[in-house]
């Protein structure tokens, strides 16, 4: 009896301890959304001035944390361990409703793939043209090569995807930090002058309309839902 209790406690302690896979998943989850946060969020968030930016910064954590925690708990609510979101949806809502919800889940993720496909093609084309001084191939061929390259990584399985994303995050964060330090001499107090409700109105929209238009971009920038199902199954 005591041996069983000891082994159970030891098992719980080992699960609660931080492991290498936890670090990989943390960086992988960071990598699934930070790209959009850097590419699209700053321009749309800052166009209305400082007040909408501060409000969105306050809303970002609860919107992101509670939504993704709820989705993770839903995936873990299945009777059989290891079930993904499709199987759990069918278990709770039946086959018909499960297929409908799964279809809606697909359409929620599919636009993200389209946006990233265009963004990565534009970025690589610009990098080849301006930084490398090369003539990039036609966009159709370039986008095909990039998408085939990403699908090749997908074919190696979940662990390879998470490992690749976690590795790519390190140089990305490093570049962001170097840019932030490099731009310190350019700091000025002009941004504090926009700390007024009149700034949002000057863009043609009021404060609430500015927030209404910026929240979808913020949600898109902090959206980890495509990988949450795999994350929940792997860490269950």
C-alpha cells in the first residue's frame, strides 16, 4: 500500500517538474503566433494612438489565456486519453454536430494558412531582392517551393514540427532584441503626445471603433489554437 502511494506521488512530482519537452512546447507555442504579432499587429495597433494600444495590452492576456485554457481543457475532457479535438467534439456533440463544429474549426484556421503563405512569400522575395541582391524566381514558383518545404517538415511528424518551431524562435527573438537595442537612440517623447482620446478620433474613427477594428488583429496575433489540440494530447 505504501509502495503504491509512494510511486503515485513520485509520478505526480515527475509530471509537475519542468522538462525539456515543456521548453520545446513553450517555444513552439510562442512561434505559432509571434510572427503575426510582429508583422501585422504594431501598425494596426498603433494607428489610433497610445490609449487603444494600452487597452489592447490589458485585454490581450485574459483573452488569450482563458480562451486557450478552455480549449485545452475541452480537448482533455474526452473519455479516452490521446483523443484529438475532432474525436472529442464527436464524443460530446454526436457525429453530425461534431462534423459541423470540426468544419467551422477548419475554416477558423484555414485563413491563417492563406495569410502566412502570402506573408512568407513576400518576405522571402523581399529578402532575396534587397538583402541578397538576387533576382527572385517568379512568385508562383517561389511560393510553391516554400510551401513544399514547409509540408516536408510536416511529413516528419509532430515532434519535428515542434522542434523546428522552437529552434526558429531563438534567432527570431535575438533579432528582435538587437533591433530594440539598436533603436534606443531613436527614442523620443512623441508617442506620449498621442495619449489622448482625440488621437483615435483624428484617424476618422472613435475610440470604440478603433478598438473594434484592432481586436481581430490582436486575436489573430495571439492565436495558438491550431496547435492546441496536439499540445493537449502530447502533455496530457
